[in-house]
């Protein structure tokens, strides 16, 4: 008959180990979330950038429109002055000179009007693009907001799961012998891998090295702690019925 105390102890230690690996995994998942959120926000910056750029394009076109309108008004004002003068000229030469100036200004006014029309059409086009950009920005903002809320919920759920597992660990840790616990903790400080190695198909579950029959026999007696000669993990042969299940599942 195997020594049931050590067998039970190794069982508890193995359970503790599984629990801690689960806590570690949950903890790592929890820690990956801020990075996911940061990436999400970084991706959103592209949409913000595109919207800002479109707004700036519109602002530039509007400034250009104001400038062309001012130019047109200047030409018109100047032309009206010349036209007033034209009514008071005395000589044909003066008349000719003013008439040339007026024609020149009319040509410039016409050019400015064409430019204004072109800019107004551009502005219409930019405003339409801006509306689309804004709609896409709003939709993306909502999507990102929802995704962020999902991540934050996930974060809280993981925190709760870690707390629950830690509570569970606290609950049965005191049942483990002090010496075993010390060895377990020392191993944990050196290595992030499992300390208790389940024996599978007569091999160490930790390093896969075949266990010599004599060592396996010793381990199954549970009279003392038996380590794998290769990796130094504690060998834990499962009870016979569990062992069969274990092998069947492989
Ligand atoms: Zn081993």
C-alpha cells in the first residue's frame, strides 16, 4: 500500500501548482489589455488625422475664396473710379488711356469671377468629403468605444478571476507540509515551470525522460519524495485509475 499522506500531499501540491499556473495565465491576460487598448486608440488616431486634414483643406479653400473676393472687389472699385473719371475727360488721349485701364480691369474681374466659381465648386466637393469623413469618424469612434468598453470589462472579469483563484489557493495552501512548500517555493523562484511532475507512460511529465523502473517503483510507494534524475522535479505518479484516464487521454 502506498503511503497515503505523501501521496495526498503531492496531490495537493500539484493542485496548487495548477492553480498558480492558472493565476499566472490570467494575470498575463490581464496585463495584455492596456496594450490592446493603446493599439486601439493608436488606430483611431488615423481617423482623427484624416478628419483634421479634411477640415484644414476646407479652411485653406475658404481663405482662398475670401482672398479672391477681396481681389474682385478691389478691381471693381478701381474700375468704377476710372468710369467716373471717364465722364470728365477732356482729350481723346486721356479717354483712350482710361478705356484701356477699364478693359484690363474687366478682364481681371472676369478672371477673378471664374476663379471664385472654381473655388466654390471645390468647397462644395470638400464639404461633401468632409461629411463622409465625419460620418466614418463617428462610426469608428463608436466602434472603438464599444471595443474599449469590452476590453475594460474583460479586465475587470480577469481581476475577479485572479482574486477568486488566489482565495482558493489560500484556502488549501495551509494543508501542505512546510518542507514541501519550501521546496516548491524555492523551485518557483528559480523556474517558472512546474515543480511537481506527473508521471506519464513511465516518463517524467516535465522533461519527458524515461524513468528507470526502480525509481518509478520508489515513487509509487510514496514513502519519500522522489525526484526525476534528469530535471530534479518531484515525481508524482497518479493513482492507478487516474493514470489510466491520463494515458487514455493522450
Ligand atoms: Zn524530469
